[in-house]
C-alpha cells in the first residue's frame, strides 16, 4: 500500500486516492513524490499459492489486479508506542525484519479458518472446490443467504471428513527451546491456543479442522534429529513421506503417497 502522505489533503474523506502515493521508484525506502511530506507505515500483502504449478492466475472477477482494504484496530496509544520505541534493524527496504514482539500480545483464541462447508451453508451455496468455470457469486444463480443466526459466526465445520481418524504427530517439536510431544497435551493446555501446536497435535487439542491438514510448525525428524517443515517434505513427497512419522505430521502433503509410513 502507499507509503507517502500529503498532509494538506487530510485523510481522504472526500477523495480517497490523491492524498497518498507510492514512492518515486516503487521501493519501500524510495523517495516520496514532491508535495507528499509525510511517510507512513507501509502495509505489505503477500499471496502464496499452495502447490503452485507455474503459469498465471486470474481472479474470479476476470482481473489480474489485486484490490485490498485494510482495517487497523489498536488499543489507544499502542501503535504510537511501537512507532516511538521499537527501533527497526537490518537493511532498509523491502520487507524489513520486525523485532517488536515485546510490544505485542498474542491472541489467545484466534479465529479458525472458514471451511467450504460453512461458506455454502451460511454465506452463498456455490461450489468452489471442483468447478468447470470460475465461481462468481455476482453473476451466477447462487444467491447470498440471509443471516438467520444469533451467534456470530456460527462456523463449526469438521474438515477431517466422516470416517477419517484424527491423529497427532508422533514427532517432537520445540517450545521455548524445550522438546515437547503431543502426548503431553490435552485440550485444556494453553499450548493448544497456538496454531503451530494445535496443527501438530489436533487430536490432543481437539482441533478438528487440522485433522487432515499439515503441521504448520517445525518438527524434529526421527532418523537424524534435524528440524524440518512440511514445505520441505512437499519438495520430494514420494521419498520424504516415507520417513517415520511424516504421514501423521504432513497429512495433506502426504495424502496421495501410497507408501506413506504411519506409526499412529
């Protein structure tokens, strides 16, 4: 998003475009255009496509240009404190490192991702998984479903699917530099509030959504003790899914590998 602000034009109440601008050369650390006297924190959006096979992608509205809206909500004074007291480090420019963790508080109960079954039940009944044309609710026969619920949101899908057991990873993970295993946890554990841990231990944490997904954190290989992620497994799944415990750790990556070894 734009990095430069023309303070004389206010916050864009009447004109939501001309009061901000990108740097002259397009880089985060570039010079602002003449007249844009204030530099503002830049919001960067990264889009990553799972199992990218190459080629180009098109948005469902026929465009290849992203539109982004950003809503910022902070406890009064918090952001000002970070900007004033958290010193940036590393080389200035694109995606500089951030070391302001001591100013932040981790969300205890973050919202879970919304499953397709929830979207079709509560928002619009339109298939988005296996389709012959791009799904576009604005020009299809599917209509928006009127809100009929009191609890917001009422999403409670279980993506593991019927007849599929939920397994914890048998592989060790580290927490605060200490080795831990899923057998030490249950749903009352505060560690289960952390995404990387409940994705690794979905049965112990009763996190059904993760039962058929990959662990998002680093885990220790059983054969040599090295720490890896499921992204490493995905680069050579036919070989690496055969390693002990990987099948129950990188479930989505290894789901089609017949020789996958499961020790659950």
